[in-house]
């Protein structure tokens, strides 16, 4: 299998897992159950799941009002995207 296809498939799986994790955390919040640690949500975004995280935040209205989380989230987006931008400029 082509390495690019593998990378795309892995990224798609990561984004699916990220969206599901956000959805489960939102459900847990509503039901008063044990929550997913914010560090886990942020790590998923840092690894490349930030597009799904952003979609989940908007669709589920989850973690959008918590400023401290949003600052950290956007820092992980920058940290994830910057190496790609630098690579493409080289």
C-alpha cells in the first residue's frame, strides 16, 4: 500500500476517534459520569485530530466556553500545523 494512502487512512481513523472521544465526553458531562481528561482531548488534537475536535466542539457545543481549554487547543493546532507549513516552504 502507498505510504500516502496509509498516512491518510491513519489520519482519518485518528479524526474519527477524536470526534467519538469528544462525543463520549459530552455525554458523560451531561450524565454526571467520569469524564475524559482534557489532556487526552488536547493530545488527540495535537496528533492530528484537531479538525474533528473543532467540528465536535462546534456541533456538540462542547468545550467552547472554557477559555483555558480553547487557548490550549489552539496552541496544539499551531503546534500540529507549523511543521507542515515549514516543510512546504522549504
